[in-house]
C-alpha cells in the first residue's frame, strides 16, 4: 500500500531454514490453498518442521466442518514420522468454534504449534479475529499456520501470507514413473520484513529446500539435483516489493 | 495360622427384601397369601422367587407363571428387581464388615467375610455365628452361616452342610453333594450321569483321570478339579472385596431462591472453593463433578463435568461450569445447589492458580483440553492411534487426547500413505483409460484431471473375517497429474471377479 518501493536487501529475503540461523521469524502465517489439494496442510507441516526445533510436545490441528468435508481428515500413517504420534485433532462444527479452539491452543504452553484449516471466507474470521490470533501467538509464543481453503485474499493480520498450489514433483530415484517427494509452488504475497517472492519448495532429505524454476523433469534421480542450491542460496523468482 | 472365612447365604433375599419394602413381618399381613416375584424372560414371565405360603402350595422357583396360576389361581405377583437386590447385597456386605476387616459379595445372594483373627472379639467362633444370626434375623433376613478355612468350603457348608457349621482342618467334606462345588448345571448333570454324587466320590477317582476328562475346561465353574482344589485350599481363590467409597460433597442451601445467572455463578464459585478445600484435605483431585440444582417447583437440574486430569482448582472448575449453565431454566428459582465428585484421583499439593497463571505463562495441556471439550464436546477433541487393519480407513482410530496409547505392532512403511483421507471415498468418473486399466483422464468434483505419473497397484484384499463375501478387493494407485496434484485413488474389484459389474474408481486420499 506504500507508493514508494522499499529497498530490501537480499539478506532479508525469506528462505528455508531462516529460524535455525537465528533470525526472528513471524509466528502467525496464513497459507491459501485450493481445497481439492492437500498442499496447504502439507506446506504448513513442512514450515513447522523447518522452523521449530524437534521436541516431544503435542501439536494441535483444528478443522472446521467445511474443511473436513472438502479436504478430509488427517491420516496418521501419512503424517511426517516425527509428528504423527503427537497430533491432537479438533473437529469444530463452525468457524466460530474453530477460532475459539485455535485461540485456546495458542494460549497453551504445552503445545509445539497449531495448525488451523478453515474453508472459504467465513464472517467470523474478520480482521479483528485475525488480529486476536496474531496477538495470542505473539504473547504466548506458540506459532500458528492457518490454512485457508478456496479463500479470497481478504484482510488479515498474518505476518506471512502464502498462496500455494501443487507443483510437479522430482522423479524418485528408482521409479521414474512414480510421483516423487511433494513439491509446492508457493508465492509469498505479503510479509512483514521480507520481500514478496515465488519459490518452488520441496522436502529434500531432512529439510525444506527452495528452488527456482522446478525440479529436473527427466533423468534418473538426483544427479545434478540441487547443485549450488543450498537453502541459503536459494533466490526468489521475482523479488518484487509490492508497492 | 490358617484363614477363617465366614460364608453367609441369604436364603430368600428377594422375598425378604420385598417384605421389608412392604413393612410385612414374616407370616403376617401381605405375607400370608401366596406371592411370587416374577421375571420377564424370552418365553414369558417366570417365577424368580416365592414366599413360604406359596412354596407350601407346591410351587418352585423357575416355573412359568402360567403353570403356577393353574396350580393356584389367587397367586399374587410382583416384579422382581435383580439390580435392586444386588445393590442391597452390596450394602449388606459393607454392613457385614462388623465381623471382619473385609467382605466380598457372592452374587446373587451370598456374602463372604474374612474373620481371620477376629473371632475372639466376639468370644469365639460359635458366639460369632450366634451374633451374626441374631443380627441378620433382626434385619428380617433368613440366612445360613458357616465358617471354614477357605471360601469354597465355607460356601459349600453354608449351602449344603448342617446349619451354623464350623469346619476344623481335620473335618471331612466328603459327605457333601457335588453341587457344593459351585459348578455349572451342565457339569453337575454330567457328574450325575457318571454316578458321582458326593465330593468323596471325586476324591476316590484320582487326579489324573479328572484332569484328563476336563482338560478343555478352563473356567473354574466348569472344572471340578479346580473347584476341589479351591475347596481344600490348594490353589488360591482371589475375591474382590467391597470397599466403602466416600464421595466428596458440598452444598449450599439458599435463604432466597435465586433466579439470576450472576448469583448462580457466585454460588457455583463458592461451592467450587468449598470442594477444593474438601479435596485438598483428602489429597485428591476431581476427575468428574456433578452439580445438582434443586428448583422450588420440585425439579432437579444436573450438570456433569469431566476433566482430562485430576484438578481441584476452584476458578478452573467454576469457569468450566459457567459454560454449561447457559441453557439453564431456573423457573421460580433454585433453592439448593450441591456439588459432588463421584470420581477422584490422588493429587499432591502442587497445583497453583490456573487462571492467573494462564494469563502469564499459558495454560497446561490438560486445562486446554478441558476448555476445548467443554465447548466443542468430548468427541471433537481426539487423537489418532494406529489400529491393526489392512484397510486404510480402519488403520487408524480416534481416542481421547490424554489417554495412553495402546501398544501396537510397528507398521511396515512399504508404501507411501496420503496426508489426508476423505471420510467417504468419492467416486470418480473415468473418461479415458489406458490399456492396463489405469485411467489417464478422470473427472472429480466437476474438474478433469490428466494423470501424468502413477505408482501401483497396491492390492488390498477385503477383510473376509469381518466383511461379507461379496466385498471387492481394492487396487490402490498413487497418482500425480500434469500440474503436480497428488492423489490416492483405488479401483474397487476386478472385471469378471463375479462380485458385481464393472469395477468402479474412487478417490480416497489427498497427498501433500
């Protein structure tokens, strides 16, 4: 909304592994995703594993009824192994209940992080409600990733706002015909302290990696894969400051 | 020193209890005419118990009411009450602890009291039996009593021995019938057909023969050898003692009936503080609380609360109850409020003020789950746990978030599973299929997907031990379309498997 482009140094660009390098990462993020894909929740989990040190505290996954119907329930055998035994799932009937559950979760010191899934643009999720969530995360330090399924980019106070959709995955090493490890095309369209940009994100080995362009679509395995793209060197496709 | 066990057989428990409820003494008033307590069975009403007048008339318990009516047309009947009898028996079992430190129920109509080392307080075992008989008679209960070193022997003597028998270690039980061994009716029938009528007949046969004959009978009531050993004290027979349970309770009688919410919240807060004080004295914390509110017009409103972990924090409890009082109809006013805690657990003196701490340091997990499940319902807050099944939708179950996870076999991760599973697999319309049967293009939720890559099939056969024989097998494929969207789809059945028409396709899971 600022008419003057803000000069942003490359050091402030978002990149995976930012939190482990000691940088301050905003704790309230929103991920906009299509409801017919599992990408929103998957990316939120990938962010959580990327940002947070491994501990044994449980985490909360709140879904409202519409999100549950459109995109299904968490499935324990498919969750990341480090997280699957610690999940506490809340099936809320309405968006109001889901917001209540999110706020209660953020106030709980025994939770590692909270993931919310809301479908559409419910009236209850106004700017005020969003601001309440931001304040609760900042006060108690529990990070929140709120997945918005099939939602417009409405007003919100999330510090990082992502738009994500699926991206063709890297072919696995032994069966080129099979789908590989998940990859996502993620656009950071609003952020405080980071310039917006677009990346292809994927889970590579232990952590989250970002790439420009996409995975090599042919060839066996990972020869030449990730050459020169350690997480710290990944660059956004377009590092444009939105005016 | 050997144990001494007192067995009490309340011979006519149901009838005695009915008579007490109707203030009739034995042989007087309502008891002079034939009376039967009847139980409804699958074949019509049957007589469960009958009074002396009716037994003299030639009836016996267990006969059909229609047959009994034919014998004695003026028979009066009343419904039997087995649950009430059991509750009464439990209270008598507690009362019977006057003769010994612990007692156990022996349903439907018996009691076992351990009087080891206690008989001298009554002046010997004979005097103890006389005291027990007098006290039971004063309560209007007909009883047969016996004292023996084991529960089995005491039971046998009470039911089949001489009245008020006292068994000494050198006495013999060989004269008692085999029915004194507490066996099932079909085993008794078998023994009678074998010509074994007395316990002495069994001891004459030899253990090997008995063990071979009843080698498949595991339950003690089906195996005469086990019962014989229990009778003689060769194997232990644990009994479940009845323990009096004290339920913490606080209440407030109100001078003026209250009709407004703010006052009620005040009263509930006071009660919660009282309850916290009571529980603190006991070193316990409440898991379940019941708030009863007596209204002026005679109705009682009850609100129940269950907590994920034991707590006695007054502000926390009052806050949880205040959410449950929203739909309360006070009517003309509430005059008595009572708070009880039916379920308590030990809780050491450590917990501080939850509400104030919550503002500063955040809530604990148990408090967070309490708040969530009070507003959203206990079914809304759950945790997935693995379950031993091949079928994907059965491979996980949901349980309470803080309940311990049952141990299970580690799953073998041969195949990748999707991140999310739809509650019901949704059918997809195959528009174009490749020769090997996998669709190349399909329609789901009004959108067309073009499959670029696929892995499969992973064949999962139906669980034949649980499902009907016509259930079809499933071939699962993990697919990715041209845009990178990843799904988990399956084909139900094969062409020509004889279990329905052409196989159908379903989309069940969304991968990350």
